[in-house]
């Protein structure tokens, strides 16, 4: 299943916008703020932190209780459900991030234990340095993993015997190699100090404040100013909390409303044929909004209306699970044209983001989704039938499953489109570098030939100047942020969506090339090694520009890093993955080499991915 998000602006009279603003800003957002504040006080919160996840029940229980509070009462049902979803998503994301930081902290502490002088390692192993080296040699000969450092680091964590553990540390210090050179204790001390700084930084991040709500009134900043006058912070920790509250940019618009059921949105037309939408629920159902969208997206909104009319005309014989619209989000977006307006419902405009399943656009894709959903529902139904006695609730659940299977058999009218027929031996390798975000090589893995190359400039064509503008913007923002940090002021990111737009253009061009050559997959580099790739590219440039002069190479590399900032490779890969999924093209991941031209790296990516595929199949 491949999904994409399309957006439109909602136009409505002033009274309607005012009513929706009051519901979202004065009822729903304060409710979310209160639940975000109460969740950490739950007796099981420490357990959730260790697991790195938050169950759905706690937020639901809190919201059900707070419904009775006059501050949060009289909201549509979906507003309460949206608040629960928003809180759960926020804490799940925060807890997952904290857990990953905890893992990194444990790894850094283990690395700190490894960074000991050779003599210290020998003393801990209770043997001579020569015996430690012999043991390290024997261990290294048994390693067949393509990433020996990662393998040895994992073995170090599992090792129990002091001799083996310290022999592994001896190898890890040397990047999983046997280096006979005398150890540089001064360099080791620098590496040790660097690890200590990284640990201190992670420990500070783990103590970071919990997720906060949106302070639409600015009360938190006002309280921080009052505190600075009445009771100024006297220690570092208190100062950090106070400074964060004072410099934090206050939120100016409420939390969005999340609609995870497509039937909650009601589509229609006015007398002039304009598309309209309304939202079911007491307090919102009486309001109607006119759809204003980009022309390339108009057919999607037409489909939403067609799906709804088909289901209504069929007398509920169709399943809502086959609606092209999967979910939606209602939010407020700042308006540049009306930014000086006094009332917030005039200063912002309503935005509707709709997530669609691209497979459901065609008849063939819809049939595949129908088959998958029917199979999953049948599995659930079969598991229920194996139970001896069913309660009334379970019997109702069984009836709903049976009804779902029956309705899935009734198709929606969809256009025909022949399915994509890929060739497994054709791969598109995409290398990523410092100033060339994407370089493409189309390879035939069977004949070991390259069918085509495309540089970043060729991929973007007439849009290539946008890449240069986006790179200049990143440099400017980075320098501005650095100056702001030195001054101790706010760091406000003013980066536009230009980089995202360039990523989408690159993704579109790459997928079009893959489609033209009927490629079976697009091969992307493993981002776990992107830092090494970029650093190797910088050093390679330095050697070419300043040959036979090590200090000059270091100075050039430093200046080059300042001038050329890394692209957001993760964002680019997400764009390529999303676009490829819409066309039915598989994504593969392979490790990108450090040396060679961007074209050679892209070519090698394709061949390595095919070899990896063959190795896994045997």
C-alpha cells in the first residue's frame, strides 16, 4: 500500500471560521495540554519509559474523565478522539526517541570502557601485551562479517571472559584492524575526551523536558519574565529551565483535528458545481466549506465525492474500507496576506490534508486491496470461530467481520490501468554525495552493463537553479543559527519548503527513469554510513586540490565543509520511496562505496544490491 497526502484550503464565512477556531483553540487544545501534563504523573509512566511506548488506554481514560470538566465540554465526538490520538502520537514519538538515546548512551559508555591504553587492557585481562595481541589476531581471523567493526562491537557486549573482552577492545580501538604501530596516547586521550563529551550531551538530552502543549496565550513566557524579577534562578539547572521557557517561541495556532475515518467527511457540490465538504458531529455538522485546491489534485477530491455517492446509491453494499480517502487532518495555517489581522480566524486560514491510497485509484489496485483485506478479515473470523463460547460482544464482532467480507466483494467503479511489469535484472542505483544529492546509474545486472547515467543537473533539468538556491539557504540559516547561539538568543529556523520541493523533483525524475527502463528496483545507499561517505568525499577533494600538503588539506576540508552543507538525505530517500511505491517499484538498500565518481558509486550500488539479492535467495 502506497499513500500520499494532498492538501486544499477551506473557504467559509467569518462566522464559521470563528466557531471552528473557538472549538479548536479554546476547547480542544487546552484539553490536549491538560492530558499532556497529566500523563507523566501516571504511576506506570516509568514502565512506559523503559519500554519506549505508551498504551492507548491511559489517554482515553483521562479524556473520558475530563469531558465532564466545563473547560473541555461540548466538543464533537471526533474532537475528543483526535485529542486522544494527538496525545498518544506525541508521547509514543517522544518515548521512542528517548529510548534510542538511551541505547546510544549505553553504546557510548561501552566505547568509553574500550578507549583504554593497551597496557591497561593487558592488566585488566591479567596477561602480557603480547598474549593480548595474539588473542586479538586469532579473533580477527574468525570474523567473516562484511562489517567487522559492528560484529566485534556486538561480541564485546556479549563477552564474559576478561581476556576475550579486552582483546576485542584492542581491535575495536584500531577500527577492527591489527595495527602494529605504537599507540599514540595523546590521540587516545582526545578520543576519550570526545566520547565523554558525547555522553554528557546525551545525558543532558535524556533529562530534557517532557512534551509540552501549545501555549496560545503566552502565559509560560510571561511567568518566566516574572520569575526573572521576583526569584531569579541561582543554579545551572534552574537557569536552563528558565532560559528554555523564556526563549521558547510560543505557539500561535491550535492543535489539528485528526479524522481517521473517511466517512466523517461529507462531500457535496453547490449550485455552481464547486466541491464542498462538511464534518459530521454535533457542533460542526452545520458548517460547510468550499474546496480550493491545486488543479493537479482536483481529480482526487472528485473521487472522494464519487466514492461517497457510490456507497450511498448502493444501499450500504460497498465497504468504506475501499474509499480512496484514508484519513484527513484539519489545521490552521498562517496567511501571509492577512498576517496583520487582529482576529486569529482571519489571520490564519483552514487547511485540510487528505491521505489517499494510490493503489485504490485503479481497478487493478482496488482488486488487490480487496483481496488483501478479505484475507486478513477471514483470518480474524476463523480465529473467532475456533473459540468454544462467544459473548454477546464477540458475537457482534463476528457479525461485523462477516458483513465486512460480504461488502468487500462489491467493487467501486475504477479506471483500468495495466499493472507495472518490472524486469528483475534492471536496477537503478542512486548515489548520494555532498554537493550532488543524487546521481543515477541504470544497470543490467545479468549482462553487467550500464544502460544510462544521469547527473543531478540532468535529473533536475531547468529546475537545477532551485538546488543551488536551496543549498545557499541552508548555509545562510546555519550561519544565522550559529550567531544566535553565540549571542544566547532564540534560534528560529526560517528554512522554506524549497528543499522539499527539490527532493520531490528529484524523486519524480528518478522514478520516471526507472519506469522507462522497466526497472525492478531502485537502490538507495544505507544512511547509517552517510557520514563516512561525505567525509571521504571531502578528504578526496582536499587531496586533489592540495596534494602533498597535509595541513593544507585539513584547512581546505574545513573551509569546504563550511561552504557546502549536507543535504537532507533522509528526506530525499523518503520522497523517492513514496514516489516509487505509487508506481509499484521496489526499494532496495545497499552500502555505498567511499571512493570513485558519483556515477561509479551509483553503478556499484546497483550491482551490489543484485549480488546481495542472489545471496539471500540461495
